[in-house]
């Protein structure tokens, strides 16, 4: 593949990731449109439908934006019921679950399918998902139940697109860390798509044609994959860092037996026994040749990495952080009753295009001789910055001021764009290289499963808490201190290995014979 083809693949992959991979995370812009169209409204009592009433929490937020600069008041939110909001939130929970949990099955299927097939499947799922959402909006009384399935398809399709974009440099021989961070930045900024649709919808453009056109645009990605993604991975790089090799016990035993017989056929012992009749002329009694297959160096078990304190603590803290961020997205419209600030939150998702590459530049800034120590030092700095950013985001959530909430929007985007990059850097720096793909896949899948608990939190918010998320954000902010244990564990492990290696080096130096020692 020529240079122009590689640049086209990389550029088009970034554009497609920006347009289609994480559009589901723009839920704060999509849910008001679905509420206005009456999706999942059939279970509600028309007389019981009411506007949002958030008590004392919502009043200070809505007061500054009740009037615009021209003196005209903004359009009030449509009347909704709690059951409708909870049903829509359940659909978002399912979609975000499959958006994260699909990465592990894709890693397993990597050795059995082509990258182009996964890419085209993702584009097709996005198209079908958009069509199903359009059908639900056209006939909300009869086809509202299509919405959860449509959001699941959007989640799976977005995960396929994100995974193939991350895998692309490994196939074309351009494995650069900066490109992976740009992919994650595009994934974070992809939430802006539904914000643009909401702006066009508020301007008078019908929503269903917008959605159908967006789904038709993903068909162009399908055609691009058909003509340009005919890629095959090299035999030497068959086991890439993102792949997970699964092997059954019976298959592993048969493969070992086949490898042993192949070694015996090609070994010197077999050649001597078949070609030389008189072995006594070559082998004497004093000289014995042992034709033994060299033993491969034993690699550490994956179980030891999965049970290590660093992995367990990072998985727990990152799962709580992901649940917090997704809950913030799903509950934003309950207390931020302003279309202007809700659209501003969606537009600020574009900050991820810059924050993700900057974080990668911080982690891979220099190449020095002691790469392990320098990378771990920068990794600790990256984790500390993420903890400070998450703490600032949580503090902003507790302050009832729209100006502070804008700062919280930015901190939310920076925190969300840094989670995957820091996890990848942690697993590549601290753990064995052969465990990277399995650890990353298990981490992503488990953290996505934990985010399901955002739905009970949403039920608690719309029920006993009456729309006041203060105590939920305060609890998550308290749990944020658990993230400090991850860099602390890495630092303790680094010092422990350093203290263990120093006596071994001293013993080797003392055991070395002197030049003047008689032999």
C-alpha cells in the first residue's frame, strides 16, 4: 500500500470514528427530542404528566437563563412523566453497556475474522440503529419498544468502529501512540453529533430525516471499508497487542503433541538414527551428545496479573469513575433546565480532540535510556492529574452555579478522554507485554458491566431524591479518593523491585573472581 493510501485510511478512519463511534454518549441532546416525540410515553398517565420539578436544586440553575439577551424567554421543556424518563434511561444504560463490553468479544474474534468485516458490520449496525430510532419517533405508540434495541445496535456498532480504528496502525505498519490517542479523542468528541442534530431540530428541521440521513452517511463508511480496507496482518504480527488467544485444554494438548513430533522429525537425533549406521565411530564413551529440545522461557501467568493489587484497584476505581461519568450524562437534563447550556455541554465534547493527544504527549514526551523508570514516573504524574481533574469535576457538580457547571463540563470531557489512555499506559508499563490485550479487554468489559448501576441511581434521583443529585455526586466524590491507591501501588511496587534487585547485583559483583586470584 502506497503512502497516499495509508494517509487516506488513517484520515478516513479518524473522520468515521468522530462521526459514528461514540454518538450514543450525546444522550443529553438526544433524550429531549425523544421526550418531545412521545417515545415510551404509552405507559404514562396523560393526566400525571408533569414538567421537571427539582425543588431548590433546580431554581438557581434556571434563574440566570430564564431570559435571553433579547428579553424573550426560552421555550419551556415539554411535559414528561417519570416512567418515560426511566424507560429512556434504561435504553441508554443498555447502549452504553454494549458500547464498552463489546471490545472483549472483538478481541477474541480478531484471529478468526478480517478487520474489514468488523468495520462493515459496525457501519451496518449504526445504519440499522438510526433507522429503528426513526421508526420509533414516527410511530411512538406502536414502535417505542424498538428504541432499546436501536441503542444496543448503536453501542455495538460504535464499539466495532472504535476497535478497528485502534487496530488499523498495526495492519499498515504505522504503530504510533499519537494516532491511538487521536482515535480516543475522536471517540470522545463523537458525542457532539446529536448536539448538532438538536440544534438543527430546534431551528425547524424535522428530526427523522436528519436521523435517516445520518444513517445513510454510515453506508459510505461501509463502501469505504469494502474498497479500501482489504488488509491482511503480517504473519510475524499475528499476535497483536490487542488480540486475546483462547485455547481449549484438549486443543492445547494435541498441539503440543504435534509440535513434539515435528521437533523429533527435524532434530539431529532423528537424522543420526536414520542416516548413520555405525554411531560408534562418531560418539565415543567419554563424549555424549544430548539431543534435547531447548525449553522455552516460562512466561508469567495471566492469573497473577489479574489478581495483582494494581489491576484490582485500578479496575475498581475506574469502574466507579465510568459509572459516575455516564450517570452525569444521563441525568444532566433533569437539573440543567436550559437548552442553551445543554447544547453547550454537547459542544464542549470537542475538547476531547485536544485533551487526549496532550495526555499521550505527556506520557511519551521523551525517549531516555531508562525507559521503564521514566515511563512509570510519567504514568504516576498522569494518574495524579486525572485524580485532580475528577476531584475538580466532582466539586463543580456540588456548586449550584451555571458558570461553575461550564468548568465542570470541560473537566468531565478531560476525565473521560483520559481513562482509556491511562489504562493502556498502565497495562503496557507495569504488566508483561503478552498480558496487555487480555487485561485491557477484561478491564473494559468489567467496567462497562459496573456502569449498569447508573440506572438504580437514576431511579433514586427521580424518586426519593426528587431530582436533586447532590448526595449522589458527593458520594462519588468521596469514592474518588480510592483512585489514589493506584499510583501508590505502582510506586510501592517499583521501590520494592528496586530494593530486591540491589542485593542481587552486589552479590554478583562480590562473586566475580579477581584478576590476581590464582586458579
